[in-house]
C-alpha cells in the first residue's frame, strides 16, 4: 500500500468506530481523511498548473515571431 491510499482505509476505520460508538467525533472529522486528501490533491494540481503557465511564459518570452506568407505572398505578422 502506498502513502496516497491511506485515506480510504482510515476513513473506513473511522466510520466503523463512529457507528459502534467508540468515538463521538463529528462526521466532518470522521470523513476528514477523504476531504484532506482531496484538498491536498487539488492544491497539487493548482501548483502544477501554475508552474506550467509560468514555464510556458518564460520559455516563449524570447522566442522570435514567426513570419509566414499571407495572401498574395506578402509577409505578415
């Protein structure tokens, strides 16, 4: 079992403990392994997308513009 899949068994354990009365936590905390892992996954996705956008902007900043022939063979920007 890898580190990313601990949320599901932990949530199942918390649900069993809640239903049997061993713990008296709120359902928000019983289900917290799921929403915490979801929040961390979304945070990672946002970070990845932010880095990708920055990299694209940096890599294309100094790139020369491509001139292609337009209609009638004239060069256009």
